[in-house]
């Protein structure tokens, strides 16, 4: 019982690491593509350290302590009307979803190459849509469950952080200029993913553990 009490009383404190930067944030080619996809200035990546061991069962405590930490709060921003602004109210509750980060190979996307989403040249196949005049099979596969190719990538693979990042880049922002080929999406996904995720090897190349904790958070202020 004493051990259980310690678990429930576990506290986390955080420290911003402003000197830590990510190479994709300075890479000219990546920034050019993010601008083309209407995502430049809409992505933010910051680094923090914390002082306690993380366990999946403590994910909500971890997230709530993060958003309430006095060292963290001044560094947080929320986008309103296309402008990053400080949080207006303190966070009182969080809803957390752990995002798996087990895939480290771009082979995750092989099924996209082996169905009729792409031409042999890597060009994305265009298709008709009732709402979007300029639509393609790739975006349809990413968004629409009733798409012929939706299940080309399995449910568990779709939940991976690697796939979520790829999907985010492919769909872009509201003024996105979509690519004719898949290569820019794949190469940019790989570059950002490798930059964000550090891996520790435990004895053999196939035994890797992600050091980052990937969470999807919804906050209530």
C-alpha cells in the first residue's frame, strides 16, 4: 500500500531547455516546403527536461504537472487568428492519449507504394471529389474510412507517431499547395522524425527504446 501511495503522489517538475534546437527548424529546404504547405509558423517544437521516472500509467499526472509547472507556463503558446499568443487561463485538466513511437523505418509506408495510390514514377494519382476540386488518392486514403485504400496501412501503423507526422504534412494547412509526387512528403517526414526522436540501442540494432514521450493532449483552462 505504501508503494501505491508513492505512485499516486508522484510529482514531476520541468525545466525548459532553450539552447536545444532542432535542425529542421533551420533547414532551408524544409522551411521552403513548410511554407508551401501552409505550415510555416504553425509548428512549434520545444525541449524540456524532467526530474522523475515516467511510466505510462502516470501519463495524465505527467501532462497536468507539465502544464501547471511555473517554469513551463511562460514558454507555452496557443495559436489564435494565426498568431501565437500566451495561454490566457491556467490549465485545470488534461485528456491524454499516448502515441506509440515504435516504428523507426520508413518501410511503414511501403504499402502506399504497392497499391494504386501512386504511379510507378511516384506521382500521386488524382481523383474526383464532391467537395475538393483538386483531390488525390493519397489524401483520400489518409482521411476517408470508406476510401478503397484506407486499410492499405493497418490500424496500429496509423496510430504510430511516424505515420501521424506524415499525415500532418500531407494534409497541410488551409492554403496548402499540394505536391504532385510523394517524395517531398516522405523525405521531410524522415528529416523531422529523426530530429525529434532520439533512440537508445540496447545491445542489438533491433532493440531500441524511444526516449521521448509522445502524448496527444487536450487541455481545459
